[in-house]
C-alpha cells in the first residue's frame, strides 16, 4: 500500500486486512493467472473506496469487522475489475508501474480476468452485505457501465454542458464514494440520519475529487501526477475546464478542437494540437472556473462532515477529505 | 423465440415472460445502446437455461412465479453477457444472424455492455434468489471465467486428457445446467432430495449436451448446424473426439496438428490442415468414441429423471432431454 495512510495507523491496518481478504478471495478457486491478478491488487494504490466503507462503518456499532471487511474488499474488487477492463480497452501497457494483464496474457485473458473479478466481487458482496446493499452495489455497477458507454460514444463531439458533465461524474465517482460511505454505515447499523449524511458527504467529496482529477489533465504543476497531462484531451473527452473555456470563447476553442480532431488517428502529430487546446483552456480561465466548482463541492462535503457526530471517525473523514482534495490542488 | 418449444406451450409462454423481464431490466436504466442489446435478447434462441430453471421450479410449490421468472431471466442474462464478451474476443461478426455489438459500436462499447449485463443479472439474482442461491450463481460465474481462461491458455498445446476434458466441461456447461435445475427447485421449495436429483440430472444432461456440441465441430451431416465445422480445431482447441483420436494414433495425429499449428496465423491456408485433422479423427473412431461417452451421460441423465416424482414436470424434463440430445445426434 502507499504511504497515503501514514497518519491513520488504525485505518492502514484495517486496509491490510481488506487486502488480505482480496488475496484470499483469489486463492479460493482454481484460477490460472492468480499471481498476475494478485500483483495488481498488491499495487492498488490508496484503496480509497474500501477506506470509505471502513470509515462509514465507524459511525455504527463496533464489532462488525467480519461483515465490513469483506464488503470493503468487494467494493475494491469491483473497482479493480473495471480498471482491468479499462486497461484492455485503452490498450494501456502499465498500471501503477506493473505490466497490464492484456500485455502479459492477451486481451481475451484480461477481459475474462475482469469478468472473474466481477463475479468474485459480487460473491463477496452477497456473502457480507445485506440484500438491500448487495442490490445497491449491483445497481451502481450497471449505472457506471452505462455512463462509461455514454462517455465513450460522446467522444469527439464536445457537446457536453456543465450540467451534463456534473450528471456524468455524479453517476460514476460521486455515486461510488457516496455508496461506499453509506454502505459501511448501514451495514454497521449506524443511525439512518447519520448514514444519510455520510451519503451526501461522499457525494460531494466524490464530485470534488473527480473535478480535481480532470483538472490534472490540464496541469503538469500538480504536486502528485496521477496520469499524463493531456490524455483526456487526446482521447476526445470534454471535461469541465474545457466546457468552461467553450462557454467563454466557443468559436476560438472549437477551431482548436477541429484541428485536434483532424489529427486524431496519428498519435505522434497530436501533441501540438493537444498542447494548443490546453493552453487556450488555461488562458480562458477554464481551469480556474473548474477549480471554483470543485471548491464549492469541497465546501459542501466539509459542511456535511462538520454536522456528523463529533467522534474520532468524523475526524478521520475530515482528515481524509482535506488530504485527498489538497494533494490534488 | 425458436420453434424448439412448440411441443411445450406452457413452457413457451413462461419463457416469453422471462424474455419480457429481461427486456424490462434493460429499459429500467439510462442505457445508451439499449435497442442493440435488446435485439440480442430477442434473438436468443432456445432459452435453454431459463427453461431448466422453470422446469426445476415445477417440482416445488406453485404460485412462486414472481421469484422464479426473474431468477430465470438473471441466469439467461448471465449467459448472454458471456456471449457478448466471447464475441468481442473471438471477433465474431454475427451472432444468430445479427451483427455483434462490437461490429456495430466497437470493442469498448461491447465489453462495457457485457459488464453492464453482468451487473443487471446479479441485480436480478439478488432481487429474486435466496442469498444462498445468489452466492451459488456468483461462484459458478467465477468458475466459468476461470475455466475459459484455462481453456484459452491451453490452446494449441493438445495436452488435455479425457479426464481433463470432462473436468473442464463439468465446470462450464454441466455446472450451469445443474445449477439452473437445482436453483429453480430450491427457490420453489421442492423437497431437498428432489432438488439434489435434479442437480445430478442437470449435470449429466449438460455433460452429454457439451460432448455432442463438440462433436458437431467434426460433422457437417448433423441435422441442425449450430456452428461452422472445424471452428474449434482452427482455434487450437482439443475436444473429446480429438482426445480419443490421439489415444489411438498419437504419432500420426500429432504430425497433422503440428502442420495445423504452423498455419495458424494465415486463416485462408488453414482449411486443408483443419480438414485433414477432422478426417483423421473421424477415421480413427474419435467421433464414435465421443458419441459413446455422450450416450453414457445421456443414460445417466435419463436414469435420474426416471427416479423423479412422476409428475407432468418430469415428463417435460424427459421430453426436453430427448429432444435436446436427439436433435444433436
């Protein structure tokens, strides 16, 4: 695991247990490329989603680890299975420095391994979650898949509005953050109003997180680089900074996007066109406007968190929120 | 639906309800390529797996349609989602005469649509099955994915033994047939010994069905063509007829397989090499020996069915078994 949780030793320990459950879930069947899938899980970064489940659960009764830890593992397995499929489809060669499954075993094995992870995740969820929460999880995954298809089909059209963009990230990142916090609280029998507030906090946290993540595509100056600059642009995606820039100077930005679209099949020649879109978006204030939107969601998340019961769990969530959002600024 | 169920009007009607639930499950979300996925479901042939769920349920109490029909739909959706992914990975252009999703929308959309179907299927299962059966379903799907990966990695090695082949099809087709009959019976609260017998009947029926399906790859004389002859061979698979042929004349057959392997990257040139393997397998009695194995599983399935309570449901299962297995002979 990363050093992201250094300030939260209790959480880091629980996340190690979650990782162990994920590994155990791999070991329990006759699975041919077990080690390769295990190495993805070993490297899987922050484990943010299971951490949210665990924090949510701390607002409920204690002594429920036997249900909460597998549920947190299930949510992370679902996330990893989507990453495995994303990497095949994007033909990514590396994921966190490790060769992707399709690079090692071919696309067929990688898609099947993703399917297998999906099934193991649903199995863990069925074993550890209440039927209502298992259903909520399945519903969320199907909504995320639908949103991904929609996003892919909208590429290169630059038709998204600010509202459409918010709707899209609400259905993906924000819904998953929201579900993770809420499911943890619900399974640990937290009072319903607390679980509801956690749902809203997770929603706003997820919205801010995704906007900031999308801003990174325009900035190389961020302290921690999560992905190469300009990758979204080169794929024809229309994220919030670009949407703001289009509102300020639709004609000028569309001209640059048309130039970019013409280059889209020759990756080598795209860089100047991508750089031009980025520079124009920044100079039109698109990134600053997006950052203001993110700040608004951050403030809402903080307001929800402030109204949670004053417990160590609230402090933990508050610390996570500021660490997560500040390190991306 | 096909005319396969003409002799079973009650079942055909229930299967129409299952298809309606599948369509409804598609309509309930904001899914961009809904019509295309619906057309796959409209064309989905025999609906054998949901039929087994429905027949199994008839050994239990009546009046449980509200749970049984969605469960049958969930099992068929799982099956369809694996077909969608198979078609992307095999680059198939048509499925039952309809252009495949990846042909119409690209590989990314097709993989995501398969994921979406998976999630919808698990959602339906979580809504309609008992937790134990929902888990059994998730476990089965993960086992099938693992078996598929193993099969793909074993391609061109021709290392399978008869026992290894039986184990493989036991974990795929037979496990699914077995689960479908058993789950239907269990959800409809059939007596446990009856549900257990249905599980064994389904297992043997599935084994016979898969062997006969694999035999079709060697025969163009079959009354109904399910797939082009020689496709398995051209993909480097080692099914039961070939395993038998290798036992009779390992040296001669391996020489033909080596010649085939050398041609594997140039599809146009493969046909004579494939034809040579098929002709040799048939002349060595590999197909006849495989057919004898299938007949043994068929006899076992019939023996289990004969010992079920003498009800219209038993007659239905018996008719299905002989229709299914005879039309493939």
